[in-house]
C-alpha cells in the first residue's frame, strides 16, 4: 500500500495524481535509505489524506445556504463573496471555505517536511518546491480575487467570471486561473530571494535590475505600463527593499537631511531605531514568502482604512491583476 493510500482521486484526498506519485516515489526512496523518516512521512500524509477526505466531502460552495439562490445574480454574488474577505465575518463564512484554508496549511507543512527530508535529491527537491509554491500561490490568490472584486475598473462581466473562479478555488483547493501565473510568481519570488537589497542610494535601481534580468518579457511589459503609477512604484519599492513605505520615507529623509549618499544593509536598523516591519525573505523557509506578503497586505489594508498615504495593494496583487487583465483582453 502506498503512503497516500489506494485512492488517487484529488476530489477525495485533496492531492493530485502527480502529487500522490511524488510522495510515493520519495517514500520508496526513504524506505530504503532511512526507515524512521519513511514512517514519519507515512504518518504525516495519512493524516493529511484523512483531513482532505473530510474537507472534500463538504458540498460545493455553490450549494451553501449563503450563496444558494443568488449564484446567478452577478451583483449580489460579488457582494456576498466580498463579505467573506473580512475576518470579523468568520462565523458567516461557509465551513468548506474555512476548512479548505486549513487543509492548504496542512498540505504546506506536509510537503515542507518532505522537502527537508528529500533535500539531498535534486530531482525530488524541485518537484516538491513546485507543490509548495503552488500552495502559497493559492493562499495568496484569495486576496488577489477579493482585490479584483473590489476594483471599480473591472466590468460586471469580468467580476462575475472572477467570482466563479474564486468559488472554484474554494471547491477544489486549486486556483484554476492562477495555474497559468504560478511560473511568473515563482520567478518573481526566486529573483527577489536571489537579489537581497543592497540599499545604497535607496533608488532601487540595482535591486530592480537584478530581478528583471531573471524575469520574462511579461514582467518588463508590466513595468513599462505601470511606470507612471505611483502605487505600483511604492509597492515595488516595498517588495525590493523589504521595508514598509513609511520606513522607506524615514530612511530617505534621513539620507537627505544629513547629506548621506548611500546606506549599507547593516545600517538600516540604526536608521529606523527598531526592527524592520516586514519579515526577511530567504530561500531556507518558504513560509517567509507568505509572511512577507501578508505583512504587506495588512499594512495596505490599514492604509486604506485610515486613508493614509502609501501603497494600498501589494506588488503581487498588482502584478497578478495586470496579468488577468491581459489574459481577458
């Protein structure tokens, strides 16, 4: 019997056939090389499969009382889904939505353990990393969909299509539309990780150049089209420097006030008189990617709430919205 069990139906266990096969392949290798680690993986994925079976046994979101009867009403559907974006509405959210988020977190932890144990096998390492990035991207996608549904620039028809995509994500645990954008997001995160901020004159040119070299033409087109958009520029600076917009202004103000031409990485903390607001992104812990995104997203939400200056959306949200618009044209 395989680690993930006999079933290979993603609708019942939450794992795709390819993911099940990957777990089985790594399990077979560990069984030969380290039986103790094999049993650890066997237990972890058994529990993940049980959780997946429970989550996917819930009826479709479309059949919940909250959405039943309004699923074909475009305006009411969007309004209803936006209610799920507020944490204070937790007890109003369909159980499957909450359960799916928990399953994705459990899936992330299970594959992170797999990544750690199979780190010496490059062929396994790359495949596991793809699954981990997919989970992170799916968790982020929810925020991006909500951002699109709130955007007055999107047509009613487009919002209706995106609402259907969001419901499909909650039902399947996979962002069907986002699958096309995972490669771009993964490239962006890896390029950011490979090019830690050097700060220097705080103009961001060095960091942006390093990232752009490793990105596709789509990214360059995005930068050209959004070059005059202040919010995109501010969100990009937060992403590049790993500092909040407020911290960037504070550092730049100090450089200008004292006539300092450049600043080093080790000097940032003394300039801020505190620990930087955002987590440090590094390749050793993929959770840092998601932490970095959530911290920036929460800061954007606060700025919107109090009408404070600075970016109101993260770079990932803006970039994905741009790609969605291009896709729908």
